[in-house]
């Protein structure tokens, strides 16, 4: 049989490229998502709660007469 008339037995390139692109893009998205989730919050975000003067007076009124633990 002539080599030119023989059918090719391998998969076309387009059937291999699609899954590889999907795998690579999934890995990139997973890496970016992991990086964003693992970042520590900025020091400004860690600042304590800021109470208004009225709220601070109300809170101090709750603790009057109670010993500190």
C-alpha cells in the first residue's frame, strides 16, 4: 500500500490543544486565587474598631462597678 493513501492514526492537534489550554488556564486562575486568599490584610485593615464618643460612654457605663478580669 502506498504511504500517501494510508490514513493517519493519530489524533488531530486541535484535540490536544484545547484540553491543554483549559488545564493551563485553570492552573493560572487557581494560582491567582490562592495568592489573593493567602495575602495578609494590610495594617490599616487590622486597626481596631473606632468607637464614637457616645458609644464609648455607653460602654464605660456598662462596666461601672464590675471588676476587671
